[in-house]
């Protein structure tokens, strides 16, 4: 009994931070209809600012190139009240900036662009703090006493848990009253229902939205400051608290503050209990069952709420970027493949490694082209699926001794099975809610399977034997020489084949069906398209391609480790695919070039900036920023921008100024923009 | 001979609201049957129920089969297709591709075949079928355009063409003439007759009474989800109960729906 209370209280702290982040998510959603995935990252950012002020007496500046810190003349740290005020002021600024620079320009953008942008903020904030403070755990002095308050039986209940719970309850009630009774709250609710009518009544939805974002940031910031001392402060820890927070907001159907907070607190306590179970029950999985719980809550909540077909008038969201059919191309892919092969035989090991990383990244981006570009599903767990293939490969090749072509094939099929399982909720849930499911699924699989030594060999990972084709050793490294040309060529050839297949798909009946489902599920069903089957096919194919990436990662590392497949890698992979161009094969290739450790960043970091230790954080900063800019300025990504530029150039060359004669491709874009302008 | 479509006691409920209540309706092969009623009478809900887009109870017998429990795409494949009140084209696909989606059939391993040989499954006769469906709505020259480049009226016609491309037995049309001017509406009426001559039956929901009285062989009148009247067009047109439901007063001798402005019925009367 005492244990029960102790562990529930342990969980109460995480429940409280999830609740405070969730309150911010709800406030932001009410103000502008955006689910902000970066809400946890905001809490983390403010917590770091507080830590820096309180402990180091400095104010951290996030922008690389500028001095890292402003010294405030207090080498032993500022006093608590000043640190709190400065931290919360930072939260206010952050809220205003998010509104003005990101969410306001995206008011009428499709869900994908909004998710992409908020994920961009998440990556950016996370990378900024990792860049300044590193990824080690920091200890933050607590604002509230953690010493024993009163005891129940043998259990001592610390004050901080009590205060946190009270804070959550007071804020929930306060927000409820604010939105229920105040003029501000009523006008926000009115604007959410009918923006035009609210404008006609003289309200400014824009100002309301900015106020909501400020409020949301303040809530997250307060949560960060209060909870950082209890849980360990790292750039990723608080950032990922967005997952239980989203689970709770889903249960509350994106509306009720009270239901959300109660769910978050109960969820936190249940997670606390689950952390205790492995020590009590020998058969209980040693790790991750506490992280599995939010995911199960998400799935059950969404499945109960979701609908197998969207109802009348639900399709009023903005369009996804266009996915154009291209004429069959053989020359360009053949030339690109040949160039890559030549590069493998001529370049130094560093470039070859970067090229291998790019090829692997291109596989993942291709899988996202199928999943998001064609089928219209936002997926935030692609690297998790790749990871499943990697671990299955390790098990099959090492433990069971199954030889080369068969073992990776089976591993990819294993990834496909997991992808199909994730497709089941996608039958009833779409848009942002589905993005939440995939995020939760990725996190749960990572914590439950990848981190469980019983399944995967834990931190030590699992060995993967080298590839042998007809007695030929096609290993990634021989002796000290890494990124062997033969390995690279094998990867490039498989990539070329898969890319050709995806290109073909867009011009085929199945590809048209994918796009029909992406555009309008109801109309697709009425036109005789089996929507469920198309979703299973799309998820299955995308997962298989992600599986190929996972297998190559496994062969490259020879020791499969969880860090390549963690959920934040999945998230930044979506960022890169989106920047490259999520709707085309050429976009996936550009995405590959841009991916982590790939050819573009190798050039930038090693050749231009000269080898730096925090290259990974710089990459994340650039891709986070790039993602936000892409979402706002250029939704078709680099590949789309290149296509449009090419068309414009061709027309200029052929017909003189573009105003003289408009070709069809330009017309195809113009009316859409006009319509969006009318809406705006 | 049994009718092509027969519903028995078809009922649609949304939560506590009964949108359609126990409607018996049948469509004979080769007929154009009109389904009219004031705004909110349950016409679109009835079509939603037929096409599987709304949960319903009661029976839907179509071409000798019971369709009531089948998912939407299976009903479409059985030959019962629909068009939409708001225009629901696939915005990412060209007009031709919109019609191709409706024509093409799924098969085992189609994903693999399509990735390797995308042209292999190009169906025989699809080009002709697309051309003739577009001809029926007078939109042959729009094949390579994208929906966003089309006018509202053109988009409606492409929606009808897409339904026709599925080679249906029965097309349920939800306000296809809304937004057409009287000249366009007359032309659309003659197109509907051409469609019927190709062996396709039509269930027509529209507020354009000129069109409805002109082309329909039979009329059903819905009011508050309940069937108010049913019979040959001329009989229903002069039914006092129907006139009352539409105009909101007991029919004096002069009032006849035929004399009302062709598109104004929903605006002039009906219970709000």
C-alpha cells in the first residue's frame, strides 16, 4: 500500500508537467486551431533559461555565431524571483515570435504544413539548447521545497508534489473560468466557431491568437521551471513530455481543460506505478511499459472518437502540396546512379561515408513520399519502423544465421507488418490526430522494445554479420577502411530500383488511387476505391522501404544501436523529407543529400566550417529552421521550387515574358493561390 | 419485373435526430426519378444512406442484391454511384485522371505490377469510355485540365462525368443543376435524357423545379424525413399537400409548383 502511494507520487511530477504542457496545447489550439508539437520544447527551453540565470548568472543566446551568454554580473546566479521573471518574460517573447513568424503565416495552410512547422520549432529549440549546454543532465535548484511534508503510513509525501498538483488544479480551473466567462474567452470561442463573424463583430482573431500563444508559452514555461528540478533537465526529456500531454488532450477531445489535466495527472501516477512493476513481477518487461501507456491511451481515445469516413463538409482544410505525374525518365536516374557509382570508387572515406548516409536518408525520404506525399498521412515514426527491420535483421542474420538476400528481405517484411499494424488506427483517424498516434507509437516501440535488453541486447546492441554475395565480401568496412565502394554501389543500385518503382507508381492506377484517397476519402470511396485497402498498401510499401533503410543502417553500424532510430530522429527525418520535397522522387533524393551525416552537411561542416564537435546540433538547427521556412514559403520543397523555376525558364526562353502566354502548369497553381487569398 | 432500386423503411439517425424516417422508394430501370423536398428534408441523407456514407437501417435492394451492409466502394462497384452537392473532385488529379480512378479496377498484386510496369494495367477501351463520359456532359476539351482551373459549373459536370465513367446502373445526383442558369439547366436536362438512353437510370435531387418537372418520370417528395407524396410527375405537381410543404400555406387554386420560379422554391418557402 505504501509503495503504491510512493510510486503514484513519483509519477505525479511527470503528470503535472504533462498537464501544464497540455494546458498550453489546448490554449494554443483554441486560439488558432494548431496543435503545437513544440509545447514540450518550449517548457524545456524556458527551463534551460531559468537554469542558466539561476545557476550561472548568465542569459543564454540561442543563435550560433553570436556570443553564447550575456553575463549579468552574478557569478553565483541570480536570485530566484529575478530569474523567474526573466524566464517567463522569455516565454512571452517566444509565444509572440511563434505566432508572428510561424503560425500566423500558416493560418490557412494544410494540416501537414502546420505539423511540419511546429515540428520545426521543436527541433530548433531542442538543437539550440543542446548547442549551448550539451546533452548532459543539468541539476536545477528547486523553487519549492522538496522536503517531507506529511506522511501517510511509512510514505513521506514531499511538498513539491502537493504544490504542483495544486498549481495544475488552480490553473485548470482558472483557464476554464477565463474561457467560460471573460470577454476574451468568449471572443476566442466565437472566433474558433466562425472567424468571419467574429471579425464582423469587431474582434481581431489575430490579436486573440497571439494572446493565446503567449498564454500557452507561459504555461509551458512555468511547467518547465517548476518541474525541471524534479525530473532531470536534458534537451530531449521535457521536449518529449509532449507525448503524454497529447494523449491527455486527445482524451479531452481538444477542448476540456479539466478532463485534460485530470487525465494527465492520472496518467502520470499510473506511469509511476508501472515503473515499479518490473521489480515486483519477474515476468513484467523490464523497461518501457510506462511509456507504452500514453500510446495505448492515445489509440483507444482516438479509435473511439474517430470515424471510418470523414463526415459531410469535413474536407475544408487547405490542400497538400501538388504531386505531379512525370513523364517516364530513364536518362537522369541512370546518369545520377552512374555518378554515384563513380564517386564511390574515387572519393575519400569521409565523402564515401557521407554518401552512404545520404543513400540511406534517401530511402527514408522515399518511404515518406509514399506515406505523406501520395497517401497524405503524416507519419512521425518512420525511423522506428526502420529500426524494427534493423533488429529483425540482427536476430535473423546473427542468431538464426539466415544468409544475405533472404535475411534483409524478411527483416523488411517484419517492418511492413509493424507498419500495417500502425495503419489500423489510420483507418479511422486522420490529419494531426494520426500524426500524434505515429509519434506515440514510435516512442512506445522505442522505449518498450529497442531499450529492452532482453529483446535487443540493450545498450550493447546486437551484432550484424557482413554481407556476402556469391562469396564476395560486400561489407561496409574492411579493416580500418570504412564505406567500401562495393557496399555503396549495392545501396545505390537498390535505391535506383526503388526510386524508379515509386516514380512508376505515381503514373499508375494505384498511384492515382493513393492521390484520390489523399484528396478526398469520401469521394474516393464513392468512385469505387477501397480506401482501407489503399491505406494498407501505402503503409505497407512505405514501411518496406523504410525497412530497407534500417537494414543498411544495421549493416553499416554492424552493431545495431537504438540511438539511430529514436523518435527525434524520426521527427527530423520528416523535416528533411519535407524540405527536399515530400511529393516527388526527386525531392526524396534531395532530402537524402540533406540528411544527417549526408553529403551536404559533410561538405558544410567539414569543408566549410572545419570539423566541429557540435556538428549534429548545427545540422538540427539548420534543418529545424529550414523546415519552418519550407512550410511557410515553399510547401512543395526544393524539388517543387526547382520544377517551377525550370518551367518558368523554359517558357521565358520559348515565348518571351511569362505574362504574354501562360502555360498550363502555371495556371494550375494560380487559381489555388487566388482561392487562398480570398479565404485570407 | 422488380425495380432496379427498392428501399424499404430506410431510416437515417444522427444521434437523436431522425433525418430520414422509414422511406420506401423505388427506381425502375431506365427511369429518371426525382426526389424533392424543402431544405433539410433529408434528401442528401437519403443519398448518403444509399451510397453507404451514412449509417442507416432498413433494406436497400439493388439489382437483386441486398446492399445495406456493404461498404461504400462495393456499392459503387455494384453499379450504384452518386454525385455530390458540393463538388468533390480529386484536386490533385487532372480531369482525365479523375475519370481514370473511377474506371480502373483493383486486382491482386496491383501495387507490385504498377511499380514495375505502370502501363501494363492501362485498361482496354478506357480512353473511349473517358471520352464518351466527357461527351455526355459536353466537357471533352477539359480532359487535361486540373479541377482548380475549372468554373463551378464545369466542376459539377466533371463530377457527373466521373460518376458515368464508373459504368453505373443507377446514378444518384445530388443537386447537379444548382448554380446553372436556365439555359444551362435546359441543356443539362437533355443530357440527362441521353444518359438514360444509354441504359443508366437516374435518381435526381434538385431544387430546379423546371428541370425536375421536365425530365422526371416519377417524383417522391420528402418533408422532415418522411415521405409526403409519391407518383407520376404531373400528379405530384398538383398535389395540395406538396404545395403546402413547399409554399408554407394551403394551396389555393392558382398555386402550382410549375408556376413557381424555377430555382426559388427553397427560398420562398418550406419550414425553416
